[in-house]
């Protein structure tokens, strides 16, 4: 059960969009899908080396109140938390009763 007092952190769910400017050029932009309060749990971190490039990967769970817009996940959506872009790996309704959503995301550094 989710206690409302556990939702201490502000997150934004954003998605990439393409807009046309006054010159007719297409520019990639980010649109806010939802601003929510969340319970944040950092689960793990790892370090990998590929072609002499080191990459850190941090995984986290963001628990938010149910929101239909967030539940309609598309691959171009991400979580903005603490000024960083977290790539969404999955969004599930763990109890199936539309009370809250569990967002699993990864931060690549």
C-alpha cells in the first residue's frame, strides 16, 4: 500500500516532440506529459566498458499515483528527476487497481 506521505520527490514525465519554427525548420523539443510527486528508490548501479568508453548505469523505481497519461507509455518518454534524464524501461500498475504506478528507469552517466 502506498502512503501519500512517501511521495516526497517532484518528477516530470516528458516526451520528445518535433515542432516547426518560423523558418520552417523542424526542431526537436520536449513536452511535459505530467508533473507528479513520487517515492524514489535507487536500486542498483553498474559500470560497463565498451570500446574503451566507461558508462555508469543507475537504476531506480519511481512510484507515483495512477495517471492515465503516464500509463499510456511511449518509447520517447523519460523521467526528469533532480535535473537528470532517466530513460524509462517499464511502467506497471502492480496491483491492477489504478491506485499507483511503478516506473522503472535508468540513468546513464
